[in-house]
C-alpha cells in the first residue's frame, strides 16, 4: 500500500498497479504468489520498520519490499498500535478462510533524551533528538505515563540536513485537502511546550523559530496557545498563516461584532514570500510577539510584519466563554493544510525560541542583547529610521512593540547598553 494522489482511498483491487508510483492506484502488485491450501502451505509474513520509517517486508523466503527486492517503500509512521487484516469480501470468495497464528512483536527501545531547561530565555536546537524518529516518539524520563514536551502526528521526524544540525521535518503527507482562502481546513502536525509566561501590563513574550520551505504549495500556520481547562488542552491565542492558494500571509483576528460567541476570522495581509524576503530552500525567522499593550504583532527576519498597504499587522487576542482573553504563553503549534498539489512539500524548523518582553535593545529578535545588537544600532546611528527598522528599538512608551520615534540615536543605544550581555527573562 502506498497512497496515490489519484487513488481510490485505499480500496484494494486484485492486480493493483503494475509499477510503484502509478498515481492512480493506492495498492501495488508485488507479483509474489500466496499459496492456497492447509497449514502445510503457511508462510511467515514479516514487516520490519526502522526508526527512519524504512521498511522491509518478507513473505516466506521472498523479500517483497527492501533488501534485494528492488522495491523501496517507507512506512507512514514508525510506531505500532494494532495489527489488522482487512478483506474485500468479494462474492467469488464465498467460504474462503484466512488463518493467522503465532503473532510476534519485537522492538528496540530508543535512547532517552535530555531536553533543554524549560526556562526563559528558551532555545531548543533539537540536538537532543534521536535522528530519523518521529519527534513525539522520543522520551526523556522512561515513564510512559508522563507527557513528552513535544507532540506530533506520525512521520514528523527530526532529520539531519546536509550541512545542517538537527531539524524537524514536517511534510504534507496526504496532499488531499482542497483549501478555500479565509475558510482554511487545517491539521496539527507538531507542537511543543514552552516556558509559561503570564502576561501583565509589564510583561509580554515572543515565541517562534527558524523555518525553511521546500516550496510554497502547502498552507502552513503558526499558533501560540495557552493551557486550557484540562491537561493536554490548549486555547489558541493568535495565529499567522501562509496560504498556498493566495501565496500570501494571513492573520487571525477575533470577530468584531462578538469575539466570544462568533468564530475568529482570517484576513489577508497581501504579503507574499518574495515581498518579505523569504526565498524557497532558505532559512527565515518568524516570531509572534505579545506586546505590553495586550496586542499581538509578528516579525519575519526581525522586521515587523506589515500589510500590502504598509500598515502594521496587529491583532487582539482570541477570546472564549471559559477562557476569557487568551493571552498567556504555554505552547507553540505548527499546523498544515495538507493541500492538494502539495505532495512531498516540506517545512523544516529549528531553533525554537521564547523570551519575555520587554527586551529593549534586541534588534535581531533572538531574545538576547549582545554585540550583534550594538553593532546593528551603531550601523544606523544618528540616521532617520522608520518605526519598522530593526535598529529602531526605543523608546516604546505605550508598549505596542513599536518605537515612538523615527530615528536611531542614543535612546536606542542606551536601551541596548542597559540590557547588554543579558537575556530577556
């Protein structure tokens, strides 16, 4: 079985496709005969799945997949929940029987991992992960009853890219969902716990990571969330989305008429990847900022996101009856649209970060103030600078995350020096 984008949903047909890769079929004929008869004709069927989802299937003495078969197929996931036999129940097979015996399971435990401290300023470089393993399948304490910091659907592994450190690979696995701009159909792929930040008039936060698109064919969303009423439940605070259909970024905003009872709405910023300096197969940073004034803004490559008209994209937190305003930081979610036409489309992520606001002097949006920030300010010193310029960091008396003036001067330098060599926690 290998899902074909034009297949019939996994209904087996005798014969199947003649060659693996035929997009019109989900099942493929291996050509290996299954002998009929009594127990003397029984054969051992063995399915082996490695931690990187590579698969080997043998039937009796014949290798069907992997090994020397010349057939390469990967499992959808590298975890196991059940063994199932399904039958087509066709009329010509009336009274036929299928016998199963001696079911056996052998598995190998993964090494325990050591996660970064869950404190601010937070940085997860994913170097702890078992490479090739779906991220949620890692374990840091050997206790299956305790939740792991990361959760994910199957086949979301940490991989090592050529010349790169460990990164999370999130692939469009099914490519079967039509999308309506503004009425997006979304599916969770992975999420991670972050250090809790309880917001106040004096305290906000920023959270995000580094990302890389292989193409722009899959809708992607980034969500910050707070803990819900029960363990494992989270309430979305806000979200930013890239639409493969429009090729632009969208932001989520509460309904203007009734933000509690009515669903929030997506609005199109009109900004494309290219207009934001994002190139395919190149890394970029994306962070979501909860400012001291209670609003959310977004930064891409350390620059505040604006819409196509040049206005800052600013949204209020989402609300609910039981949760009130959704403000606090507990989790970061990565969401996919599984768009039609996006088969094998991948989003990579690395360097997941979170820090507290205000973080005056942080020009490069990494939660640390150091020589890089001082140099950025000095490089623009005593020059006119838009409020959107990364080096224009101060003053921000109203706490909206944007400088109050349009010049880089001693106010910006002093802000950076006051936090020099310190983290924003």
